[in-house]
């Protein structure tokens, strides 16, 4: 019984550590442009956001891992469904890893994967 509990706790720790969003300390330059107080994203930002916050659980090529594969997410979920999952979490996935425009861009990008 103790072994099962220990295995469960270790597995849970790994999932939470892998999906946790830390602070990005890289010195990358912001490539967005500002117009009227709002930042617009350049093409390819959705994949960059995915790589930073999602790939540790869902895989670098959307193949899955700790989290499910997302290579055909658009055949199951609409953009709005994906945004809802990002905002509210689902299963072991924590809520709010991406917010606002980042979440919207990633949702649109994943919805196109069919």
C-alpha cells in the first residue's frame, strides 16, 4: 500500500512539475508590433507559445506524452473549445497556462490541426 501511495505521489509531482509555468528568463526580444496600445503578434507566435508552455506535456511535435496528443485536435475541438480548455484546464492540465491573446492564438493554431 505504501509503495502505491509513494508511486502516486511521485507521478503527481512529475505531472505538476512538467506542466507548471515558470518565468521565462530568456533575453529574447519581443517581436510583436504595437498599434494603438495593443500588441499584435507575428506569424509563428502560436507555435512559440506552445513550445514555451505546452510542449513539455503534449510533446514538441504534438505527439503527446504526459498530456494527450494534439496533432489532430482540430478534428475534435473547435477554437472556442480549445480556448475553454486552456482557460479552465481539463483532467490533470492546470488552468490558465496561457492567457488572452496567447491562448487565442494557440487555440486557433491547434484548431487547424486536423
